[in-house]
C-alpha cells in the first residue's frame, strides 16, 4: 500500500522508523520547515526530517502544507493512505478530502490537542493510551478507529511513557493499515472531552505553594524533553529533572 507520512516530533520520527520497515513504507515524508532549536537557537531540521534522511525517503518541507503546490506534491504520490502524527500544523480541506489517518497518544476524547502525554501525567491520570482516528475539521475530534490503554506508573516520566506509547502507536497504525477499507471508525462521545494545551513557560515553573505531588507530576511530565524549573530569588531559574514526595 502506498503511503505518505506527515509528522514532525521525535515521537513521530520513531513511528516513521517502524513504518519504513513494512510494506507501508512511505514514498514521501512531509514535515515542518527547519526552525531554531536548543539553547543556542540554531536552525535545525525537525526529527522527522532527520529520520527521513537516514531512511532514504524523499522529503518535503513546505512553509504551508495546505498551499496548492504542497497539496499537489502530496497528491502526485497517488498514496492510498495519508498518515499524520504530531505534525504540528492544521491539515486543511484539500488534504482532509483524502480521509487521513491520525496517530494520537491519548484515550480520546480525553486530551485532545498538542501535549496529551504531558497533560495526562500532570493530571495524575491512572492510564492513557493511543487512538488511531480519522481527521476532521475539528481539533482531534474525528471518529476513532482503534484505541488501546496504557497504565501510567507512579514513576513514569514523559520519556518512559512516550516510549511505550510510541511502540503501541506503531502497532495500532499497522493494524489499521492492514484493515484497509474494512477499518471501522466510530464517532467520539460528547462526554469526557478535555484539551491538552501546548506547554508554556508558566507550566514549566514549579510553585512551592502547591502540594508536593502536583510539582512532582510536573517534573515527571516534562522530563527529559522540556524540563521543569524553579524560580530563584535573583530572577534566574534552576532546572529540575527529578523530584519525589518526601
């Protein structure tokens, strides 16, 4: 089956590596343009761009994925499946017409949005999971085709939990692709909708006035990729990579 893969993050790159070794290897990978990264803010390629280079898969990095020339390049591949995972930009009407599959690491309708893994840990959820869904014009509101839960252990950080979710995501995605036209998807329920907003500087900053368990969850949720921090009296911040309730 011919596929095109849209993704940007480390999480999406891991799934691309798994997909590339199957009959559903993408003929084209689409990701975001290079952007400043790290402390030095140097221009760097997204993780998915690096993965595509390692795998020898043609890469497209349009400033706007919904621009006519980008849509035309994607459609020229004649793919039977358009796959989206942590792409970081809205997919417009022209691409929605191809009924893309989306990989989302939460138990939808809980934690729609940009940071579902982090928000699940911060909220103290006992479990999260992976949903394979069809994209519609809303924010992660399309019908869900496959879904499986994963427990969140008390010691889990983003790094340990995301690794398990990445593996499950690839497994469920392959199962969805194997089902082909026989894949059944059901509308999400109206009850239980929550939103996983993008992590802000305020989210990263620990508050000693809050219960210790709340701060511990923030540290776990942001380790190792973003990092929690503690404001010092001189206006600087101390990075916090590990924390426990005493």
